[in-house]
């Protein structure tokens, strides 16, 4: 797969027009999409119109930052006038009247949008199998799941259908499919990218972010996506130097942690890949420090206690009256009940039930306990970052699994998130990058850093891409 820099160079130098690049991508789409099911809505006509416009702009010397690079957008971001389903029957016919901030930024910077990407229903899932529009398949081996919930994003980038994709991450939904498909995915610091126009899963955890074939693509995307937005109450007034510092990773001045508590019980190949990455950095002069993360086990139960009630509350608006699939019944109560019964899939109902249960006054203690645990985790990471600049872990404890293997075992499915949820609970940035292979199956490794060090993580991945080698067995 050509790297993002090469594609940009060919367009900038006039060797290839944006519209020619698009036609190449449409060919890949036609070839791969029937098997992968990575898209819910294709916007080929719109993309052709955009690319033609960008041809002219590039010809006259403009076109930055994206010069007609091809984007896919996870289907929980609004693009005005184009159906947005969130992977649910509930929103099968929903046409948003406005465009999400990150999507608008992509358009303003001459990105071409080829379509809205498949996803687990309302972003609830780790495998890409709960979409009302059918499962997506892994781009490296179609018998395997692509990971979730940004399943279409992971698969479409890995298959080379799109150059870049916009995903969202509440508990791992960018990093998990990046890991399972062998691409790079960044969950930015909470608040660094605006959530305006993203359908909430859990608003205190959600953050939009990019998936790309390489670190350069992530940096290019983040320079555009980041930045303050008055329409998002938690938006940060910060901008980080992504492209500017991409090649400035200095191994002599970085401390990387290895923590046994993040390697406990993981698949042997995943463990070997993670250790391989640590040894690589060590061989380049990085100081490796042992960091204890004694409370890390608490992240997993805490995530579910926080996420369920926030999710149940976000779902209340889908009543078939103002929003969503509608079943007309004889009473108002029955209309709402039946609309929700028909519109939502099984995992969504499970989460609404759990969230409502946890929110009941008599269960308030649990929620309070979860909030306290969240603070404990925050302090634990603050302490850890006094000793190390970057914490390394596997992204997912296991290799990609086969389609259907875990879908009826929610606890097993949830286990996939054990190592990704800590970053969401504490708001810190985390990146997953391809670091190993077991046969045809990619293995991702995760780097976490203190808040607003996203650009340093990207430069560390770039350094590995340039100087390191992927592990394989
Ligand atoms: N897999 C996790 C969940 O099901 C995370 C989802 C996400 O990040 N959107 O909640």
C-alpha cells in the first residue's frame, strides 16, 4: 500500500490529479467492498463532484491540507443531506440537517468523502458484528472480525479503499479495529477534537480521531481535526504540532514503561509483539522503567458502570416521535415502546436496561463507587507519568477472532476492551500501531502518554516505522 506521503507527492507534483486518484480508489471499492461490507452509504457521485473541484484548486496551486485524499466517515458523524444511521434500524432513514465539526474540517481542507462507514450499532461493540447493516469483515482475512466499533474504518483503510478514516473512540473503538486490521489509529486527548455532530455513546468518554495506514497520515489528519470549537462544551483550547514534530522523536530523552499488569493473561503472540517493541526502543537508547499500575484491573468494571448510564441517557431521545424509527400504536406509551422494541438491536437494549438499572436511586452507590474509582485511576496514571513518558501495552489482549465466535458471550466480547478503556476513563491519548503478525493476522501495540502529548506518541510510532521491524511468527 503506498504511504500517504507518496500519494500527496504525486498529487502535488501534478503527476496524478485528485480525480484520477479517486477513480483508482473507486476501483478498489468495487473490488473489495462486496466481501468487506465496510460502507453503509457510498457517496461516489458526491466524491466525483468534490474531486473535480479540487482538481482545479490543485492546478492553481492550492489544495492543502489533503489535496483530494480520500476519506471514509464513520456513520455516527453528521454530514448534511447524507443519511446517517449509526449502524441502527432506529436511524435507517435519518438525514441530518447539519455537518459535524470534524467532517466540515475535512471538507474545508480538500478531503474527498467516499462514504459513510459501517460500525457496531451506536458504536456499542468490539467486533463490528452488531450493525443492523450486517457485519464488516477483516481486510486481512475475511473469516475474522475487523474489530469495532469503527469496523468499516479499520477495514476500509487496511484494504486501501480510502486513504484516511474518521472514527470515534469511547472505550477502544478506534484502536481496536486499527489493531485488528493492521493500521494506525489515534484516540486523542479528550477534548482535543470536537464532538459536535457525533452521536453520543457516553459523552464523558467519547472522542473523535483518525485511522490511517501510517503515522504520517495520522499527523496530517490531526493537524486539521484538532482545535477549539465553541459548539462543544468540553473542547480544549489547544493545538499540538503534529506534522511539525513528526520526525523529532529523540530516544535519548524518552522513558518508556513496561508494566507486567498490562501483560497479564494476554495471548502469547500479542505478548511477544509488545516485548519486541519494548526491546526495539531499548536498543535505540530509550530508558525502560518498570512502572507499577496496581489499580489497572479496576478500569474494566468502572468503564461499564460509567458508560451504561451515560448511554441509556443518550438513547432517550430515540422515541419514534421526534427521532427515529416509528411504529404507530394506539397509545403514546405503546408507540414509544414498540418503536424502541423494533428500532434497537439486542446489545443496545442490554445497555439501556443496565444503564437504567444503575441509575435507579437505590443503586446510586455503585455509580458513586465508579466515579471514585475513576479518580483513583487518574491519580495512578499521574504517578506513573512521573516515572515514564510513554506507557506501552498490547492494544487488544487477543488476536482477531472469527466471525460469530463471541457474539453470544457479551462478557468475553467486553474483555477485548480491557487495555483500551483506561485511556478513555482518564482522558489521556493512546495510539495503536501495527507491530507484529501471526500468520495473516495483524497485532497492534498501544502507546499511552500524559494529556496533550498526542504528537509525541505519533512521532514514536513514526520512529518505529522508520527504524524498527514488525515481529512475525
Ligand atoms: N467496545 C467498547 C464498547 O462496546 C467501546 C466502544 C467504543 O469505543 N465506541 O463499549
